[in-house]
């Protein structure tokens, strides 16, 4: 049984949903990122989605673009990302670890190397946000051969053909986006239409649905669960919390100013968001 399956079965038995934070690896340093991710897991996150820094993150809004830049300015590498995943897997053997990685990383490393090395490090799934499902077969085949769950995005207003493909090709979970556009806490998910989004995706079967984009407050999580999603993914809001605690002025740029304060704020936020997944 996969870690995702175990997680969803455990939560379903309680009638609860999953809270899944997105965090950029190496932001602002590899050591800080491991401590930040460990904090959100210990605070109650059911799984994590981790980003690998990239120079042209076309699916991301300003907050997560900033995380990419901070990490790259600090010397982030793919090898460094793999090392952080290995550390997290050792700390949390049962935690579902999903990756969000832009396709150029896969191309440059070669699919026959890319997927096995992330699997060996401890990753469970990989989402390539700039690979549409209609072009997914080589990636899905390579992922399956390596024991990695391929994840595809179900756009809010996708055609039936696209949704059918996403349902057929995704393993672990389906990433459904609650609205058009890029990531960003400032672009809130709207209550109207959430159930339609989830119902459209679920009508084709497939893996459990997690809703993302614009999920920044507990009421957004509760709305996602009420709409029938199995959980919610939050990225930009957590990234904004991290950014508040990072020094931006040279020569101290890229340092967390007060890790204890950052951890306290993250714990409070994650606990509040996780509480919203618990059905009354």
C-alpha cells in the first residue's frame, strides 16, 4: 500500500480531509528548509509537496517565485534537493512526500535518471506543472518504472477529454486547481464553483482529489472539504510566512532572522488549517 493510500484511508476512516503544505526546498538555505518542513509536519500536516528551485517557474505567482529566487541565490541545486529529501524521509518514514518540479529539470537529467534518483531519495510522487496530460506518456511511463506516482493538474475549466486523461494518468492524488491563473494567496479560491470543479474531476474516477491555488485561510480548506475534495494544498500563504522571517538586505540576505519565531508562527498556522479539515 502506498503512503498516499494509507494516508487517505486513515483520514477517510475518521471522516477528515488532508492538509498538504507546499514548501520550497533550500529556501532560504537547505538547513533552514529541513527545519521548516519538519516543523509543519510535526504541527499536523498530513503530507507535503516540496518544490525544487527553478529559474523560470511559469505556474507560480510572486510569493513562490520569490522562494525560487531566494533558494537559487543561496546556491540551491538538484543534488541539494535530493539530500534534503533523504533527510526528511529518515525523519518521517510514513509521510507522503510529493514533489513539484519543472520539466526542464527532468529533461536535463534524463527521465531514466530523474525518476529513479528521486524515488531513491524518498519521494512518493512528482508533479511537473508545465507538462500537460496530453504530453504525459513518456513521463508517466518513466515514473511508473521507477516506482514514482505521476501527478497531473486538473484545470478548473478543463475539457472532458483533459479531465479523463488526468484521471487515467494520475496516481496518488489528482491536483485540481480551484481557479484559473497562477499560484498566490492574494487570488483567493471562490466558494462558488468549487463543488463543480471537484465533481467534474471525480466524474471520471481516478485518485483522490486535492484542491489547490488560492487556499490560504481555514475557511478555504473547509470549503474544499465540503465541496467533496479529499484535502487541500496551501503554498503561497506559507511561503509568505517564511519570507517575513528572512533577511533580505545584503550581506545578510538569505538568513532566517529568528527561527524560533518562524517555527511558532508556522505551527500556529498549520494547526489552524489542519483543524479546518476535521469534519464536525
